[in-house]
C-alpha cells in the first residue's frame, strides 16, 4: 500500500533526500546510555546532528548494542523527517508540527530554531549534560540528565542561554520530551476540583494532543502534573508502564501526543500559554525538572517506584524522613472562632489521645473574624490572644505536644493594613478591575519588596515563637496576572519569578530555622507537585474529609504521591459536606492509611470515642513506618470508575525489608448478601513465617495465628465485615 502511494504521488519521498542539511560523519554521531534500576534510556546524534531517543524500557545487558540514531523516514511531503523523528529536545523550526520543546523569537523577527548536538560532559557516573546549539544563531540549550541508580527514574531539565547580541524571547520551554514507539497505549492522569481532587482517569491514546495543564498561576485542583502510559493490556499488577511527573508549582503543561505515524511523545515544562521570558545577552532560563520512569510491573509497580523515589530523593528530609507526627488541627472544630481558653481546652483533650502536635488553624491574626479581612496582617489578634501566643504554646508543650500554626503568606484581603499601605503589591493590571476570590487578592511575590516582606514576617514569627510546623495555605487562583513594575512583555516573567521566590522563601526559612516542618495546602490539594514537595514535608490532599470520599481520593493520590505526605484527618460524623454518617473506626482507619490527624470537635466526643481513638492511634504508631513509607498494593478499588463496584475497598502496605505488612479493609455498604472478598496479601517473603495481629475487626474461624508468606499470599485472609461504612485492619509480622 505504501509502495503504491509512493508511486502514485509525486510529492511523496522515501528518505530525507531533499534536505539541504549536511550529513554527519560516523564519529560525530555519539550515542549515550543511562542505566538505573530495571531501566535503560539511550539516545544519540543522528545523521543531521539532532539528538534523538533510541531506547527507553527494560534494562538491557551492558554488552547489548544500542541502535545508532537515524532520522525517521519521511512519510510524505506533508510529514517531514524532522517532525516524526523522536527528538530529545526539538526547536520550533524546519517544519515541526509536533509540540516543540523550545520556541524562541529573535530580535530581527526570525523564529526558526533548529537545535543540533554540540558537546557533552559527564558530571558524575549517573549524570550527563548535553549541549545543543541552533544551526546558525548563538542560542544554546544544556540538557541535564540524572538517572537514579536504584529506581531507574530519570530527572531531566534544560537550561537555555542567549549568546546573541540582541535579546531573545522564549515563548515555550519544556524540561524534556520523552518518546514511545507506535503501540496501543492507555493514558492515566489525575483530575478534580475543590473538595473533589484525585480522580484517576484512564483513556486510550489517539492521534493528536491530550493536554494536561494549569493556567491558574499554581499547580491547580483540576489537573495534576503526573501521567502514566500503559502499553497494551497492562494493569495494576502486570505489564509495561511509563510514567512521569513535573516538579513545578506554577503554570505547567504536559502534552501527550500521538504523531501521524502512531508514535507517542510526552513533552512537559512551563505552560506556553501567555508565556514570554526575555533573555538579554548571556542570560539563562532554567526549566523545572521533568521526572520519568519505567515499570514492568503494572501501574502498581510504577507508583511504588515513584513514591519510594519521592521519599528517598525529593522530600526536604530525604533520604530518611521521620514518620510524621500525629496532629490535631482546630479548623473543622472551631473555624475562625479561636481563643486562648478555647484552644487550650481543646489541646488538653487532644493530649489524652496521644497526639504529637497541636495545630491552630486560621483566625489567630489581624482582624480575622471572617474570611473578609486580615490576610496580610500577621500580628497576633490581641482580642483573641491578649497575652500573645506564648500561653497557648507553653500549655501545648507542657502537655507533651509541639505546636503548629496556619499561615497564608502569599495572599492579602483588601480589608487589611497591608493592602491599605501597599495596594500595588497585589497582582494586577493597572486601571483594570481586580477580581477577588474568597475576598482576597494574590500578592506579587515576584517583586523583591514583597518577597522581603513575606520572608520577614515568617522569619519573625518563627524567631519569636516556638513553632515547630507551618500549615502554608494558598486559597485562590490567579487573575489579571500583571506585574506593573516591569516593562511591557516582561510582565510575563511573573509566571516564573513568583514560583522561584516561593521556593526560595521556603528554602531560606528551612535553612534559618532548622527542624521547621511545613505543609503545602491550597484549599486542599491545589498545590501538590514534586516542586513544592522538595521544600515541604506533607500536603493537605483535600478539604473534603469525608472518609469514604477520602478513600477514593487516596486511591488516585497514591498513584503519584507517597502516603508519607498524605495528611488525613478524622473529622465529625455526619460529615458537613455530604451528610454521610460513618463509624469512628471507619474514619480512623481511612485516615490511618496516610499521615494521621484528628480534626474533629473533641468537645462532642464521649468516653468511648476517646478510648477508640486512643487505642487506634497507639496501634498506628506501631505500623506507621510501614504504612507511610512501605510499598503500597492497591487491592480493591473503592470506586466503580476503574475496577469494579464500590461495596468494598482494600489496600495493603509492606515494609521495604518485608518484616511487616498492614492491610486495611472497608465495607462501604454491601448488598445482595455478598461476603467480603478473600484478601490475598501481596509482596510478602513467601518463605518467611508471619504472625497475624488484628488491629480492628474479625477473622473467620480457622484463620491461623501464623503461617508462611506463601500461605497468606495464596490462601489469603477471610474476614467478617458487613454493614455500612465499617472497616477492619490487620498486620503481619515476620517471626
Ligand atoms: C483552606 C484549608 C483549610 C483551612 C481553611 C482556613 O480551605 O484547606 O484546611 O485551613 O483554608 O481558612
């Protein structure tokens, strides 16, 4: 058929014969190879000088040949070789219709950019730096590669430098492009909304683009910068999966694109929408990091690999973060009606449960009676705390807990002393209306004076008070993204400079106040990504704390982020958001899958509630490291949008050395007389003997007190669990 076409249409060419580009000699066409874990990634310089991916998948032998890079056959005069060649970092020029990695405007109006290989260096055994340069202009790109030896996860980023005599404007800059050969693929990604984050979506990849992005100024609730691509019939446990995640908390874009010849390319970096970053002679722009990896063990294997990598390489206290303290948070109990006496009374109740950290949420500062005022005025409200925070903090310490405080540093209410003094500090286009959301505006943190103010008040707060933890909130998206101190198009630098200053403030605070811990919250899960997680210890996945909704969210969340960072509070029943009534054990076990917190109004609890919570918090401490830093196996999905009905749910976590495993099981309302499905454990050492402990629940008669890993994995555990929103939990310990 192709042959027929070739003969029939005179404008169809077979090879890049019409190209006027010189063909490189063999010794100018190096090949590069990075190995890590079970993965090999290889790329090389093709005959035209472009850098081209040649292999990404399961690890191959060191002696195996790496195919030389060769530009793809030109399919037709409509699809040149430049377009279909899986370039590592394609400039927009020379007939590129695929998503470019880099698009630049020169001062003379030229916008053609063709990047060819220039040189390479090897900073260390697992890293490579490759320099590309335009075929005639002095624009260079340094591609940074770092392959993690254990996980095979590759960290890629790019630094663009202007060596021209005139400024250039970068209109689009990706961190990296990753390519996959033609096949049938399923894309997984996470989407949602406020209070409904972390829905796992799965769809077949077809020709054209599937764009995952944020144009909101920050990461966003709607889409998260994570993807996984499964080949053929790969599922939770089996098959090939390629995955990746962008480490950026501003406007981002990941474009998954199938080309005309059915190959797939994933390009990720700064969102090119409304982007423009001018570089003077000698200036550089560094992209965020785009991590990517490969698993031969299904999507479950992919998430275990990624989450272990995040714990050991991304988090600020990596490689060995401590288990998170069990916290109490005041928000759902008292909202902004905080006071010295009220918070002390709550702290006294919390301490009896075995809580490690007491966190006072919104309402303690400025004239913050409602969300209409106070943001920006970070002094303690003298009406609510006449003696400052010290009496509360001292009492919390005396009760054996440390103290945490809520802040929302990047925001300002128009009704605040800060806004009255500095109305120009809010992001705005002068002379245009400023849209308020939650009656607040976003401070322009890209400005050096605003950055100094924000760092200054946070530093003072931490210096003057014994604060162990900040819950750092961020409760709206951007609008009218102007930066009036900058000339014309340079205002667009706000998209990059704002985020860099958020990161630099977090880094400086951590350096100046060693031991301080920080949570990233944005009205729930609006700012969760591997960029912010390099500076923060945990995240608030959602303002929706209903335990069943949380199970479905946790199912999605854990595809991209580890349980270690997944804060989960136990709150009141029926739930304020959906009026669903659940048992306290169900709420506790749902939250015990992550970093446990209590956010209920303890003034409403009875003695039995306190006893249940105290018992399960103590049980949690015994398994916490396994639960939050171990390998997660998702056994039964809580929702019916992925794997089946939602009557049941179950997850299991296994310690890295397999000495312990923990299993959570939930009945969310059973029907048709169904019993709880047999629970076949996963990931155990088959030859070891494991002793069973019931944390909560009932096993069926005949369940052994101990058995081999093989028995638990093959025969499985039979439990009795029926009813609405009831839960059970079990652990196995190697003997
Ligand atoms: C956001 C957070 C909540 C709470 C409120 C306080 O919505 O997600 O947990 O801190 O702000 O205003």
